[in-house]
C-alpha cells in the first residue's frame, strides 16, 4: 500500500518526502484554507511548490458544484503541474465531469465517496482512484473500513483497475487496517505519519544499546 500525505503544508510535505516514504499528496479546500489559501491563484502557487518536492500524484480539488464548472476547473488544474489528480466529488454532476475529464486523459481522484454504489459509478465514469472517507463514516457510527474492504473486493472480482485510496484517516490503526483491507493507497495527515514511525520499545531499545555501548567504552 502506498502512502500519500494528506496536507497542503509545505513543511510537512518536505519532511515526509525526506523520509522517502511518501508517494503522493492529497489536498482539499479545507486543508488549503488551513494554510491561508483561499483563491485559485494561491492554490495553484502552493500546488506548484508541492510539485517541486515530489514527482508523485498531487490531488487538487475543484470547488464548482456543476459539471461544466468542474470540467473547466479540472482542465485548468491539469495544466498546473506534471502529475495532477483532479479531485471530483461523488455526485451526479461529478460523475459527468469525471467521464468527460477522464476521456481527455486527465487523472481523477473521486472524492467524498461514502458508498459502494458511488465507487461503482465513479469506476465506470473513469476515476483513476476512488477515495472512501473512513473517518467521516466512523463519525456517524458506520464502520468506515468496511467500505474500503467492500470496494477492494468488488473491484478485484470485476477486475476494475480504479485504485482504492483510503481517505479521512484519523489514527495509525486506520492505516494498518486499510493495508489489511487491500487499499492501494492510504492518505494520512502528517501527525499520523509521525505516529506510525514511533514505538516505545524502539526508543527503549536505542536507550539501552547506547548505555551498553558507553559502559563498554568506559570500562
Ligand atoms: C483526502 O483526500 C480527504 O480530503 C481527506 O482525507 C479528508 O479527511 P477528513 O475527513 O479528516 O477531513
């Protein structure tokens, strides 16, 4: 399972890229707004800065509600960077936009997916990846990871090559479970990436190795 960073924060992306564990980045209007980005011009500049840091796909979300607007925005975003995945919502207008943009050869991250049926529609329309939102389903008392597992299983059964991108990841266990469920990608906030690297026994082991080494050196 590949890991993407779910952030528009350039420092976090720089750090994740330095670790050599990040294959892509996902952004959305909320993540952009958290970085003080509130218009298309500054979103474009931020995305171009991210693209300078890594070759992998960078997901950039449209804000239009109608198909014509999404198509126009998607075509524009596709020109911003070498490896864009245009994020289109799982709505009727979104499926129309996905079918047009995918026929243009533009890669699509179908976002805000909360059901198997939305995933099936997106796959038919030509989504490159579909993003089931695990945490937001958990928030309303539905087991979000079950949706990931169900989409993975159906896509395998029907040999659908749309990737399953587990999104709305809220804690490290989500990441482990997404991998077990067979997700192709999980997109994780930086805080969770950092938590994934930590284990108290690793810290304790390093402390003991160092103490033994120093004891032997001073003997
Ligand atoms: C990523 O593509 C999604 O936009 C993101 O994971 C949503 O996460 P949230 O539900 O924590 O906002």
